[in-house]
């Protein structure tokens, strides 16, 4: 009974986490990254220890790693679980951030979005190739869709992730570091939100609850 009670309590905690808080946990590290890059010299003056990181982009990378780790820790404390996508993204941030700081080469942190988005895209599209709509395993607790709905949504997200990977490559290879950082925060997030909202008609059409209501 104690185990069942703990499981119910954990599920209750997950349900009580507001979408706004989830969004803040995802956006927070990016805002830290943007602020630290734009105010790196000022931060180094206030906290001389930050000089150990290097220039502004390296200070931003170090603080980005810390913020990402804290976001994952807060998510775990509040929900006792770690969402797969933020977890993978956070791990890549730590690995590529460490390489960036150790080698003093910002190419690694700039390639992080490319690596993460390519990984997600390949996994989703690869799953479809083998007849598995993997997105359904990630979001099945949030909403219920038909098999066809999960296939279509998985295909769209797989292609979208690859699009983001290509877009990141175009921006960081052709524009300044400051422009890339600004785009990473204020460009990628709005694009993702718009794309997510654009999928709502598909979600509504293939919602199991909606289909059940229509049958009645």
C-alpha cells in the first residue's frame, strides 16, 4: 500500500506542475545564457572568479551549464521524474559546455543545438521507419491520440527537429556570436512555440476523446 500511495502522490505532483513553470524551467537557462553573453564583462567585474572562464561567450557557457543543471534539479524535486528531451538536452549542454571551456573554443557550444535536434529528429524518423511512433511514448500521459495521429505528429516533429538543426548551422556559421546567442533565445523559442500551436488542429482531429464524443 505504501508503494501505491507513493506512486499516486508522485503522479499528483506531476499533474500540479503548471505549464508556466515548465516553460520557465526550459527558458530560464537560455535567458541566463543570453544575459551572461551580453553582460559578460560586467559580470566578470562584479565577480572576478568568472574571469577563469574566459571571454563573455565562455562565461555565458559556464553559467548556462549551471542553470541547466539547476533546472533539471528543480524539475526532479518537483516531479520526481526527468522529462526525456530536457534530460538529453541538459546532458549535451554539460558535455559540449565542458569541451567549450576546456578547449576555449565556442564551436562546441554552438554545435550543441545541431547535435541535439539532429538526434531527436533521427530518433523520431528512425522510429517511424521501424513502425514505432516514439512521440507517443513521450506525450502519451499528456493527451491520447489515435495511431494515425501519433504517426503524423511524430513525422512532423522529426522533420521540424532536423529543420532546427539546419537552421542553427546556418546562423552560427554565417553570423556573429552575439547574433547566434540572440537567435538561440529569441528566435528558436518563438519558432518552436508557433510550430507547436500549428499542430493543435491535428491533435484535435486525432484525439481519442474527441472521436469518442463524435461516436456518441
